[in-house]
């Protein structure tokens, strides 16, 4: 049986990872959609050039927002 301290850290990892995945998908889809609507050719090379930027936005936002949510709402004292 897990105590509340371990559950709190698992919740922190869950929040950060789900927000990362959400931001990554949103950033990637809107960027590719904008490139496609703008008449861009060779969308795969555009995607591969911007992949690190999508991961960076998702990771930084996911960790920051996840930690803030965990710290103010779900952390056990």
C-alpha cells in the first residue's frame, strides 16, 4: 500500500506528462496545419526541422504547469 507522499509524487509525474503530451500535440498540429494552409510543400521536412522545438515547448510547459498545479492543489503537507 502506498502512502500519500508517494501518491503525491506519482500525481506530479502524471500531471507533467499529460500536459507535455497535450502541449506537444497541440503545438505540432497547429504548426503543421498553418504550414499546410499557407501552401507549404514538403511538410515532412518542415516537421523534422521543427520537431525539437515542439518537444521543447511541450516539455517546458508541461513541467512548469504540472508543477504549479501539483504545488498549489495536490501536494500533501
